[in-house]
C-alpha cells in the first residue's frame, strides 16, 4: 500500500480515476459529481438557524431544498478524503498563506484571508448563477457533452486566467 | 435493482460520503488541493489542472456514454442559457482567479490544513451562494433565461449520433494532452 503514501500521483492517472469514479456515481447513485449546490443548501441552513422556517419559502430553496443530500455528503467526504491522503503522505499542514502568494504579495495572514473571502463570495455567487462549478460543469457536464457545461467551463477559465493575470502581472 | 438502490435515500447518503472520500483523496494526490498549482494553471505556467480535467473528461465521457448505451446509466446534462453559462461562468472565473481554489478543491484544500481555504474560501462561497439565493427572484426569468437552450447536448446541437462527437473529441483531447506534454508544461 506504499502508493497511498506517495506525495503525488501522475495527473493523468488521477484524472482517469476521477473519470472512473464518475462511471460509478452514475451507476450506483444516478448522479454526476458536483460540489456547489452543497454550499447553496448550507448557506440557507445557516440562515434558517437565525431566521427560522420562513427561509424555506425563498424560491431558490424551493428548488434546492434545505437538507443534507447526496452531494452534501460528497463534499463532506471530499474534506475527509483529502485529509486522509495528505495525512498519509505527510503533507497535512496548517497553513494560512500559500507559498506563491507569500513570495509575490506577502506573508500577512489578513492580506491573504480577505481576498480569499472576497474571491469566495464572487465565486459562490457565480457558481450558482452558472448552475455549477469546476466539477459539476467542468468535469461532469462536459463529459456528458452538455452545451451549457462546455460554455460555462470555457468561461470559468477565461475569467480565471484574466483575473489571475491582472493580479499577478499588472497589480503586483 | 439499480432503481431500488437509487431510491434508498439513507444508503445514497452513505454512498455519497464514500465517493466523496475517494474524490477528495484523488484531488489531494493530484496536487490540486494546492493554491500554487491552481494559480499556476490560471497563469498558464503549470498545466496539472488541465491534465487532470481532460483525462477525467476523456475516460468519463467514453465510459458514461457506453454505460448509457447498455442502459446502466442515465445522462443528466444540465440545462442552461447564454445568460447562465457565459455570465455566471465569467463571474465564477473572476472569483476563481482571486481565491485560487474552486468549490471542490477549496473543500479538499481545507482538509489538508489550508486555512485560507477553510476560513476564507469556504466561508466566502457559502456567503456568495446565499447572496445568489437572495438575488434569484430578481434574476429568474430575466437575465438567467437569455438565449435559453435547455438541456441541449453537442450531439443534439449538431443533430448527429453521440459517437460522431465523442470519437473526434477524444482524439482531440489526446492530441492536446500530448501537445502540452511536448511543450514541457
């Protein structure tokens, strides 16, 4: 089982295995891999704690009911799976500022936290606007040849490349 | 038999959890739980993300369509419009470049101890998705349905058998992967 302790696997192997995992999710769960609806449901569940049941009346939460579903459990599993993998390979480490950010922008925690939060807000809004994320559209949707997903995936990268280039080639 | 399994809600939650563990394990082993690798992709210096995604699409596309042909899988292409895919996609992309993780890899990165992912990215995406739920009634039926094409797939768009799209696309993906490898990226 030494390979489970390896620091990194070939990206082609990892990709192929994600492809195989998608066969399995289709067969046994009738579901494509995806992550962003779990965030949408959780946001509403948190609001419900403060504002009560009337939150469920929001039209969006009629479409995406405020309950723990298959995809929500998938995302929970993702956190635990990557924890296991990083722990096994000795790569688990509490870290505030990633290496590249630290070298180019600085090692300040707040200066990394705030943009990460802001970027997350924009991304979460965009993911629900587009109806999916890099997994739901980018992998599961494109492999089903959905027009909506090919368009969305191209726009994820077009927007991502533009904003990353602006930050690291113009602003910094 | 599969229908019974699909309808067993409790069992499905457990299965989702286990498949998530495999997915998270793979994301970490692929290196895409690291900010440096994702931002390297967006700066076009490191092509790990594209290699993983294209390999997944190649294997997944062929397998899932074969499974569909023999009746073991049912496809669920997402409905969409220019308003959702293009505008939503670009908004997503802007956030992607700032955060340096996506909704799946941010969860996986949090599992490896990345606090910018856990306390910045995850919290931010929750907030952003919630803000969208608030804005939804104002957007629905307006910008979200601009040039609506529904659950359209590429074979339907070109009015051809699915394999007429899959085979050339698979060849193109392989060639693109070879090209990226040859360029040393």
